[in-house]
């Protein structure tokens, strides 16, 4: 059963639905339908055009994608065709940079080594040795006459050392002793107290002690044997520092880092990573790159310079390097860097060997020939051997492929050096070639 109110509103609802249907199918309704269909068609056509345009602009290869990247700017690590833009190994800051002004200084001195077993300077051939001996004895209160001795158990030597940074009086450093005269060996000798001078002429250390020799020599009447260098040796902790080397480490709040291998990319990474650490640790930026070699640091307040350097020198730095090939023709050494690239080239390498052999023979005269005599006649044999040339395709997209291509040719290191030089001349070696 339906209620009275429900029967009351039912005719009204049917009347409203009829009015809505009638209004919809008049000319205004048809206009509305047309507009809706036109908007849908426009949207579909616009999407299709955008898709076609996107297909036309989509790069056809990775090289084309990289060309678009180079034109718009982006992250080098996102390049597709190579890993050249990515950094190399990660090293500590202390291993790739040093503080400007914090360095060692060189010292040099002249002295005498005594106690040699007949292997020292001959005083006649090295008169300065005798003069040094007489000057030393004069300081000790003894005045020997000139030419009074012909002993060869002493030798004039040059003493060198490096005094490290922050060395204080009382520190000990190693020294190197080298013969200056015609001594044959310093084995078993002892260095007499010798002053070591700096570049300014001041004495910074005093050396004295027994020598340690790595080589030795033995000689007889018919044969002699020498191993190593017996005329040079070292004295570990043989010098005592007497004067400190002044520096400017704590003179200013500013300190300058110098990269051992100058590179703009590495310098930028050093400055950025130090600032990332400093922003969290000190709430401020402290690094600013100056050029490819130097980075300027500003010490935070209320912090010692030593503590500041100790906190940042262990930061890991992604390094970078220049593509370089180093060859040594004397030893046949070839060193190829990781960033070296070679364009695709075809290489043919062959070697020519010429051997000349001299085998002279004696020509005898005929029997019972009174005027005949024996003569030596030359006989020369020349052989030429040309190895078969092998052809290989070398395309160094990375270091492994480059080495595999060079090994396919099967040549010696001297041949590899010649090949690398030829590739460089052809313009296919994209690296610096250093010939030592």
C-alpha cells in the first residue's frame, strides 16, 4: 500500500520528467550535444598531434639523446654513451691535496767519513779531503803538517736531508751520505759531526753516526765484484734538529689547499663536499675554489686550525684525471690511463730483421809454391727476415677493449709504443701522449 503523501507527489514527478525531456530535445539541446561532441573531437586530435610531435622529437639513438642533453644542460652522470663524465676513484682529501706552506725543507752539508778499511779517498787525488782532515784536527787542538799522512781510511762526503714541517729542536731526521772523492766504498765508516745548512745559509741540524750501506764491493788482483752502490749510504735518525723552521700555519684564519694533480672538476668537488660537511658541522660554508689547483678554506671561529684540518682531511673525494698515455722507450714501459679513448682504426704492424754475419776464411797457396802466402779473405752473409704483418681493428670505448685490441696484434712493448705514436699522429688517440 502507498501512503497518501506518496500518491500526492507521483503526478508531479511524472510532469517534471516530461518537461525535462521536452526541453532537452528542443534546439537548445541539440546545440549542447554538438558542443560536447566538438570538444571531445578537439581533445582527441590535440593528443594525437602531441604524440606525433613527441615521436618526431624523440632521439633516434643514444648519441642523439646526448646531443639534446648537451644543448639543454643536465647531470653529467646521466649521459648514455660513455662514463667519461663520471668521477674516478674515491680518495681521502689528505691523499690528493696538501696545505700551502706546510712542506719539508732541504738541507745539505759537507763532512768526513772515517774508519774505512783502505777504501777511502787517495789524498793525492783528492786534496780537499786532506784539507778537511787538517781543519778538523786544528779545531781539536792538533796541527799536523801538510802531506804528513797518506792514509786512505777517510773520505769526503756530501750529507743531505729533508727537515719535515713542524720539526722542533730535539727531533731526529734521516740523512743520506754520498762520496765526493775517489773512495771505492763507505762500508764500515762513521760520519763525523757535520752541520746541515738550509737555503738561507743557517744551520738547522747536525748529523753524526755510523753509515748503513746497501751495496758492497770486493776486489782482487785479477777480478773485482761490485753490487749495489757502496759509495752511498744512510744514517737512520742520524741528524738532530737544532733550529725550528718558521711557518705561517696559524698566522691567519685562512688556509689554502693545493691539489697534487690540478684539475677543475676535482677542485669543484673538493669545495662542494667540504661545504656540505661544514654546513652540517659548523652551520656555514668554509670552502671556495680559486682555480684548478687551489681551494681556499676559512677556519670557523672558536676552533683551532689543527682541529679544523683534522676534521676535513678524511673526507672522501671523487677524483678525476686527464686522459694520458705515458711511454718510456728506454725500458719499454707503457702506462695507459682509464680515461683514454681511441677511435675505431685498423692497424697493421710488421717487423723487419736484418742479420749480418762475418765469417772470414784463410786462403792457402798451392803446394810447392815458393811465392805463395796465406791470406785472410772476408766473407759476409746477410739475411733479411720480415715478419708477417697482422691487421687488427682497435676501438677503445673503454680501457679493457683498448688493451684487448692491442694484444690481438701480438707485438712487443716497443711495437706498442710505435703503434700508439702512429695512432696519435692519425688523430685517433684522444689523450695526451707523454714520451719519456
